[in-house]
C-alpha cells in the first residue's frame, strides 16, 4: 500500500474513534439561545415510574413534540411549529410533561 493510503486510513480511524466522543459531549448540552447568549433553564425531571403513576391517576399529560410515530401510548403529539406559533393554554390542575423519544 502506498504511504498516502495508509495515512488516509489512519486519519479515518482517528475520526471514527474521536468523533463519537466529541458528539457525546454535545448531547449533554441543552437550553436555548437568546441572541448570542446560551440560556440553561432549570428543568424539573421525573422518572418513568413516577410519570406512569401520575398518568394513571390522571394527574399528568404527556406531550411529544417530535414525530407522531415515535410517541408513547396515550401521549399527545403536537409539532414544535404548532407549539411555537400557537398561544397554548395549558391546564393548571395537572402536570404537563414534554418528552422526546
């Protein structure tokens, strides 16, 4: 094999090994941008067990803003565009949980 092919294969191997590690760090970030400022709001979290218990008691509404075919049974599917462009009035007597699958 020529030296250039070996170098190219070595570079590809390094990218394949290091690339996912860099991407994993990006996945840990959340929040949103206002102008050029990154905002990290405190987001309350509940376990799947807790969510199921509250859902069964009628105290929790699950909303999936992603593709409808990926929603949990009983969840409401509302697209991100509809959430952004609609003045949604959410009920006050239940927990509204947004999740992404």
